[in-house]
């Protein structure tokens, strides 16, 4: 199953790419090797390559059918990585054509979350989803806009690379009049969906909160990169702009998830893709995994 139903909202997982992406000791420098080893039995093979000690990651889009609209949560890498180029075919297999999309939510403006915002047509970057409204936090829009001259803190995001991301994947949809820049303590999408800020990984990182009937979910973007962070939340990935604030944001979101019995849905988890957590002695435990299939969906 690559679709589950939460209250009145249908959630479908569409995977663009998955595989090994960097050594764990480089990407998560504060995590001691023995911590990975201690949890290897359940982290491997979906979240950790036990032989090479590489982080196993997934690039995926969450399709939400909510309040009569089709919503995409993040749009993957796009043309920035050779993923086989068949993401739109995968999306079509899930019953979604570009013209069917009503709303795109970019949880933050990193290149692996905005790649299919646009596509190249006759040498020009144009919106992939011609009818869609794109929801982008004003904080991220201003921070990554090269016109404002900000220099990324993370050494893994050079000014040239982030500038290219903005010019190819963000500015074209803004110039097309399809972007809504939201700000403040929250932004209501519809009766079941609300965006809330969770700055740290980027200044405008956000969580999409789903509350429908008795069901709850938090689409947390890059607040969680590995399920190890669900039970050891004080370890941050090295690519965050403000690592201390990102760690505080993760703890707040996990507290919220545990208190409300919400499914935590990160952007990059392979395997079951999402999990429910519970409080345990000052930290958290994984209560159960979601019902999504492992592996690439078609």
C-alpha cells in the first residue's frame, strides 16, 4: 500500500529516488559510531547501510487529497540529480497529472525539496504545475533569494548552488504569480491542514499539520532525517543553517507528536516512511510504523 487515509485526507507516497547518500560520521558528526551499531538491527537496511556505514535516504513527495484539492508536499530533486527522470510518470501512476495539482507546499527551500516546482521547456524554467498555488515561507524566500546577499552557513550549501536553486526552482513560479509567501505563527491551508513554522534547518522550515476526525499527522520535512533522531533527538545533521535551533525545533515537534498521537512523516525516510512515537523517560520511543510499502512506488 502506498496510500493511507487519515480522517478525510488521502495520503499517497510517491518516491523519486532512494539509495546511499554520504557517510553517517560526516552527515551526523555528533552521533557516536556505537550508537549506530546499537540500533543497526532495525536501522539496516532501510535507513543505514551496515557494511559501508552510509546513510540510506529517500527523496519523495507526499500527495494529499484534502478538501477536494490535490496537494503536493515537497517536489523532490527534479533535474538536479539523475534519478531516471520519471518522477512525473510516477506521479501519473498515482493518478496525478501536472494540471491536476491545486497546491504545492515547500516545507523549506533546499534543492531536494523544490526540484519539480519547475521544468525546463525550450531553455526556460516554467512552473511544472500550471494551476497550482505554491506555498513558501517568506523567511526562506528572503533568506535564499540571491538578491538579498545572504551567505549560507552550512558549507554543504554554497551561495552559487543555492542561487541556482532559487533561480531555477523558485523565482520562475514567483514571477508567474503562483507563489503565496506565508508568515506568522501559522497558515491555514484548509479545514484539515495548517502550516506551522519550525525554523532551524532553514530559517523558514515548516511543518504541515494534519488534523482530520480523530487522525493526526505532522509532515515535518527535514526536521527529521533518520529515525534514529526520533529516539535520540539531540543529534542534528550537518547541513542545517542553525543546528541548535533545528534540534530545539525537533524536540518541540516530537513533543507535539507524542502528545497528540500524530504520525510523524519526514521527507527522507525510506522503509515504512513514517512512525508514531510515545514519550519515554525524557525522550521518545517508536510506537508503530505507518503502513506504506518499502521501496520505490510506481
